[in-house]
C-alpha cells in the first residue's frame, strides 16, 4: 500500500490522533503560561528565589520524558495513566523557557525607562502592567513559542501512557514494521510543530519593535485568528476530556504495547460493547503500566500471561507446570490485588528465541542448545522487559551457557527489524508473533525447558465483575476459544497484511459467532 492510499484509508483515525495531539499541547501550554509568567514576574521582584526556581526548572527539562512519565504514574491525584499524567509532564517540560524568557524580558527593559515611569508617579504594579510587560511581551512570546515546539515533540511519547496523540502511530509503526504508520505519525507531528512555530511567530512579530512602528493589519488579523482557533480547539478538547462517560455500566480496557495484547483487549472490548457496555480503551501501555493501573483502579482489566505474572509481578522462581503457575497466580492476585484471573484463552505465548531463517538452514539450528556454540560470534538483541526479568536474560544465558560477543538492549519491536537487517543475530520475541513468518525467522526449541508457561488470560478487578454483570459471560465465552495457530494468524493479519485491528477482531468474532 502506498502512503497516499494509507492516508485515504485512515484519514479519520489520523485526524482523531491530530486532534488529541493538539489538545494535549494546547492545554499544557495554557497551564504552563498561567504558572510560568507569574512565576517569572515573581522572580524579577525577589532575586534570592531566581537561582533555586530556575535550577529546579532546568532539572525538570533534563529528565528523560519516559522516565518522568514513570515517576508521575504512581502519584495520587496527578498520576495514573492517560491524559492527566501526560498533561502534568508536558506542563513541567514547558515551564523552563516560559519562566526564563519572562525573567529575561522584564529585566531587559532599559532602567532609564523604568526610572522615568517611577518619576511620573507610577506604582510598581502600574510599571509592571503599563511598561515592563508590554516591552517584554515579544521575549515572553518567544519563550512560549519554544515551549510549544518542545511540547509537540514530547507529546508523541505520551502515547506510551495511554494519552493518545500521534505517538500512537509512531509506536504502532515500530511494532508492526510499517513505514506508512511511522511516516503518518512523524510527518504530522513535524507539520504541527512547524504550524505552531509559524502562528506563534506571527504573534511574536506583533510585539516586536519593528512591527510596532509599522503595524500590519493583515498580520494582526492572522495572529488573532490563530489565537481564536487554538482557543476553540483547546476548549473542545478540554470539554471532551472532562465529559468522559461514567457509570456502573462502563469498563476501561487496557493492553500492553504489542499487537497481540491490543488484539486480545479489542476482542473483549467489542464483546462487551455488543452486550450494551460502554468501553473506554487504554491500549498500548508500556512496561508494567497496565498492572499498576489495574491495581490503582485506573484500568478495569487487561490481557496478561500467567508466566509473566508469576515471575515479573509476584517474583517467584520460574517453574514449568502450567496448572501450578495458574493456580498460584489466581490465588495471590485475589489476595494481594483484589484481581480475578480469568480462564486460560487456549494458547500460550512464550518467549521465542529467534534467528534468521537462512542462518538456521545454513548451520542446521533446531534448538537453543544448537545455537549456543555460535554465541561468542553473535550479537544478541533483547527488549528491556526480557533483559531484566527474572525469567529473562540473566537466567536464560546461564541455563544455556551463552556468551554473546555483544548484547544490545532495545525496544522489542525494533529487535525484529534489527534481526532481519542483520544488525543482530539472535533475539527473544513472542512465539505467536505474525512477523516470524513474515520476516523468515526461525524459532529455536527451548530444549532445556527454561521458560515457564505463559498462558494467556484476562486480569479483571473483582469490583468490576460485581459492577458489570455482562463481563463474566463474555470472559467465560472466551475460555479456550483461541488456538495458537489462530492467534498467530490474527497477529499476522495486523503485522503482515497491515489490516485494521478493529476490522480483524470484528471478522474473527463473527466467524466464532461471539
């Protein structure tokens, strides 16, 4: 599919993501201006506060965006997943240029001008309002302009915490190896940054000394039109975010940031909607965000794997008995988190140790033990999750005595691209991933049975079951309903054939008569 065809087929979703992106940027910049400008004014009046406040703002600017999101999520009132956390992070990132430019602009006013105003009998407040702020307005708008462009870029990361925006397409494109998605997200974000820079540039010129001597009617009209448009967009977005439907018959469904998790979440979401339940989707959440959101009550349910819960969340040593793992997870989740573990869905998605097909055929590799002698000459690529989990790389490398020439830690989606492009020679993927066949990769047999069982299940808050009676019936219908081959084919329809996730799920549910 060409990029133009992609845009024709997905323009409605792209416009929705652009609206979400613009709304996040507008609200965060508006709040940052309301905080930053008064703070900057205060710093010009109290010199002793200038160093500490600007120092804190500088520190906030240097914290990596994903790390900042991670710090904010556990916090009460301002944390959680979704829009609230993204807005708090964006405001913190936007404060420095606004505060700094407000201070610079006001302190840059000629002392003689200020002295003349005082000599005329003006109070400090009058000097500020009638002299300093008008003369410093151009510099202040420059700070807002810089903050806005930064916010447009950082907002792409907000998709990792379920806040939406154009980052959804960028993360999805990396996961599905789809350049059309990457282009749509990246180009749209770049155009938004350029548009914001241009519009704010018009406003900035309106306050410059040169334009003040030669006012342009057309420029003023463009500037005011831009401000009015941004106010309307922000008001609509704020209204949408503050009027989210609530009630007893509403369920928030989450997923992790890979195709299969989003598919499983969408399956249950559509089944609930068919039963008259209002569903809010919070898909493609990174790391342990789904678990933290479930425990905190931000999510009602999400799909998970028993082995992941057993080792990564409950911190048990891996074992190989599927029934023992399931029973232990079910018991501890109910006792510790008030979360019910649904019945197994019928397939297992274990870690898949993958190599290129031509290497497997050339070296006659069937199992991981067969590949172990090659490891000193190979480069390995592992996702952050596998690299640090108790059932991941540390124990895996010891079990097979693997000593790689180089181990690269990267995003899981990028490991497939790195392997197929010969940047690495072995990765740990997912056994039901559709890209295994698409990229001609070979899964090596875990002949020493190192990995625990990873049966797919839904994790659901107990109070949600009590609140939404239709949920129990939908979950029961999905017990043992998805085979490994079906799951791999569903994944391939998304990652290989580039079909829309909702359409793939709708077709599968119809075929199953669910």
